[in-house]
């Protein structure tokens, strides 16, 4: 390593998040995914040798403590001003819009939305208004910057926000594993004046606990809560990552399948607008996501479709692509427009096939069903 490199550090690599229980035992340790909103697009820290930064959180209060260590720091006469790590991080470690000295939050008092077990471990999903757990939220806000691309602090005193918290329970102590925020927008309906359209905004499973199925558990618990609430007419998702889109597709698809929607007599190509509207309204999915799930279902049994059905599926997907990109496509000449739509269609079909591979049980059932009817 050159002399210059010794003084330069990637912020994501030298910062560690450490969760500690009330006894002082380390629960887990992991690195942030993003730090550009704090240290700039380069995510680089200057002026220290062997820099190590720990943000320790005491569970379940999430009270933080910042620890910065290094073996050497550039002298003032070097002409380079070292990154003021302590001061910069301190600005974001607490939401200063929240009054100080709030009453501590008793996690056990928050209503339980769902409980489940995984690998002989116990988990629970809690539902609250952020303002009701302000003492925790004032510190938890930083996680949206560190782990969600484009994440930002929310106004915890806006009553339209709801937060869903995922905890693991060990020896009667609560350990944070993830959370999700959703914002209620007004949804007009001729029969319901107080209808809302919640939009899932921030969705995070902490890195050490990803790929264990907790994301699906959290998402499904939230959706089930929406489905049971008569005020919720539809729910949507804010600009999401590819990973969350994949999780959402999988969960929504399995939910529709469990309702036998894909085996109903009306589920055939071309799909009628009346059927689409009635089914979509009942399960509260936005039009694009509902249609996407239907397209995935048809893609999974593509080989069994007739030529006319394949054409109908192709037109269905292309029509949706056209509507989603109407403004851009109308600016192109007809040949270019058709070429763009064809390319987007092929990419979409390839994506659906990848999703289908992650749903082997459904594929096998469809295959057996075709074999029985031959």
C-alpha cells in the first residue's frame, strides 16, 4: 500500500454497526451499504491511518455510542484537512427534530401484529405510529441512510406514517432484525369517503438476517394487515430495489395462487377487463402489480398455450409496456417505437422466466396438471 493509500479509507468498510443487548453482550456486527448521503458520493474518508469506526446501539432502546479509533492522523501542516468523522456522523445519529428526554419506550407494550418461529428462534412483528416510539425512532432513522438507497429521514410526527418492527426474542429480550414504514395517502372512492392507499416506503432486514425468509414474513404480515383494514382500498410501493421487487413478486404471486385465482375458469387469455377489475379490487393490488402477477402465471405455462393465447399474452405485456412508457415512446418514429417495445417485451419475458425458476412447486404442479389432461 502506498503512503497515500494509508490515509484514505472507504467509509462503508471502516464503519461497523454493532448491536449490543442490555447486558453489554454483542448481538451482531455489520457494515453499512451506503454512506454517500453522509460523506459524499465517493464515500471516502481522509486523513487517518488504520481508521476504525463503530456505532454501537444498545437494544432495544437503540441508544447509540460512537467510537472512533486510529493509529495516526495527518498533521495540520500537511495541507490536507482530515474528515471530521465524529462531527459529521453525530449530525445524523439522532433526528434533532425529536424533543430530547422523551419517555423510554417499552417494546413489550407495542401491539403484536404477528409472531412466528424460524430455526427454533422466536420472532414478532410489531405495529406502531412512529410518534408513539419517538425515543427509538430518533436513533433508528440513521438506518434508512445506511441501508436504503435514496433513503431519508421521515417526519415521525406525521400521523399518516406507520412503522412495522421485526424483533427476535431471546431470553425475554428484544433484538431488532428489521423494519418497514408505510405512508397513508387518500384514495378516492364513490362509496367510501375515508379510503386510504398506503405506500410502503422503507423496507429493511438487517444484513446478518437477510436470506432467512424474514423479508417475506414482514411483507406478508403488512399486506395481511392492509387486507383486513376496510379503510385500505389499495396499497403500493415506493421506488424499490430489484431485491425488493423480486420479494414482492414472489409474495404477491403466491398469495394469488393460494386464492386459486390462476385456476379459475375466468383466468384465460385474453383477460377480460371486468375480471381484472373485480379480482384486483378484492386483493387491493395496484393495476400494474396485479397484471404483472398474471403475466408471470401465463409465462410459467407458456409451453401449454396455444398460438392464439401466446399472441394474446404478447399483446398484453406490450400494451402494459406502452402505457407505462407512453410519453417517451410517442416521441419516437413508429419503426423505432415498435423496436423499443419489442426489446422491452423480450427483456420482460426473460425476467418472468427467471422469476418462474424460483417458483418450482408451482411449475411442477402445472406440469402434472398438463400431463393428466393429455
